[in-house]
């Protein structure tokens, strides 16, 4: 049954048919499925499938991917507030995409999952320089900096996590502010998060919220 919704949603966003994409998700919810199922069993796997079907290259394909991501992002904004709420406020994170990285959908999903776990999120947006991550984390008194990188060069780049780590260490903030990273490059290279100086990484929104909640809890008890 979920597979049929997945096929319908893929077809709708391949046609960049926003109305049909929304209707497919509405139908799924009407049948009693949760917003978490809509995001994690439909939206995310379909974006991944789409990437396999149409490899980034010609302009038309890029435009198609862009519109597909916009539709999924819009639906994500609508679904996340419907997530099952947890109770206690746990802590605060500043999050953004790495410098020169404009892939925003993953961050949006992580943000929603964090909020549903009652973690306060300060979203610095896209293309965030290292200095800004650190300055905002200090200003906001956040326990975590979260950096989303969808491209190898923005994960490894000199104005990305590596520099954030340098700045944290230089300011004596290691241990007080933890660095968590995520995005496609970390999936294919299990030790990359360590190489870029992060304390942890997570593969998806749900595990991201779990990992970050654990770090905040450890930070409080240490
Ligand atoms: C959609 C897309 C685009 C859209 C982005 C639209 C938008 N508003 O986001 C557009 C068309 C604009 C685009 C542009 C480009 N893209 Co693009 N894009 C993609 C694509 C197909 C899907 C990304 C996505 O949205 N995934 C769905 C989300 C839900 O998944 P996610 O981001 O991985 O997020 C999850 C986890 O990673 C994790 N997570 C994410 N962030 C964080 C952060 C933290 C702290 C934690 C803990 C966890 C976490 O949780 C998330 C939710 O579950 C990927 C292919 C792929 N398979 O990833 C290529 C891809 C990332 N793009 C790529 C490229 C090359 C580009 C361009 C350079 C293309 C070009 N020739 O111009 C430009 C670069 C633009 C820029 N400077 O940023 C390459 C990168 C290759 C590489 N080795 O670095 C990829 C891998 C495609 C490929 N196979 O070649 N792209």
C-alpha cells in the first residue's frame, strides 16, 4: 500500500505536478498513516530515487530536481508540525548548510525532527560561513552546532566543519559546544565526520534528533 503511494508521489514530482503530489500525501494521511510515515517512507526515499533516475547534468534536469525538492520541502513544512510531540525542552542547536552549499531540504527535515523532540532550533539558513556558526552558537548559548553538507567539497572545504572545529578549539569551547554533521558525503565514508572534526554525525532526521538529544543530555550531566 505504501509502495503505491510512493510510486504515485514519484510520478507526481517527476511531472513537477504540485497538486497531485499534495493530493497523494493527503490521501496517505486520510488513510490513517502518520506524518512521520509520509516524510520518512515517501518524501525522502522518493528524492533519493529521483536522483538515481535523473543524474544531475543538463539544465532541464537541474530545474526538474529543483522543483521536485521545492515541492517536497513545502510538504515537509506542512507535515513536521503534525509530528507526535515530546514533552521536556532539552537544549538548543544552531543549524545551517555548509559554506557554498545550497541544498536545504535535508536540513529542513532535521530541523523538524529536532523540534518534535523539543530541541530549540536556530536556523542560520544556507551557505553559512564557519565564523557565523561559531559566533551564533556563542551568542545563542547553544550546546550544538549542526552543519549539513550535501557535497564532498562543502563537507571537506576550508570554510566548513574543519574551520568550525578550529574556531571552537581556539576559543576553548570543545566539550561545551559539540559539532554534529550530516548529509550525503558522510554516508559513503564512515570516518569522514571525524576527519572534518565533528563529534558525531547522523544519517537521517530521526537518528539526527536522537544523536543530538543524547549529546545535549551528556553535556548537561558532565
Ligand atoms: C535536490 C538536489 C539538488 C537541488 C537542491 C534543491 C534544494 N532546495 O535543496 C538543486 C537542483 C538546486 C541542486 C543543485 C546542485 N547539486 Co544537487 N542534488 C540534489 C539531490 C538530487 C537530492 C538532495 C536532497 O534534497 N536529498 C533529500 C534529503 C531529504 O536528504 P539529505 O539532504 O541527505 O538529508 C538527510 C540526511 O543526509 C540527514 N542530514 C542532512 N543534513 C544534516 C545535518 C545534520 C547536522 C545531521 C545530523 C543530519 C543531516 O538528515 C536528512 C533528513 O533525513 C542530491 C542527490 C542525493 N542523492 O543526495 C544531489 C547532489 C547533492 N547534488 C550534487 C551537485 C553536484 C549539485 C550541483 C553542483 C549541480 C550543478 N552542476 O550545478 C548544484 C550545487 C548547488 C549548491 N552550490 O549547493 C551532487 C553532489 C556530488 C558531490 N560528490 O559532491 C549530488 C550528490 C548529485 C550527484 N549524484 O551528483 N541539487
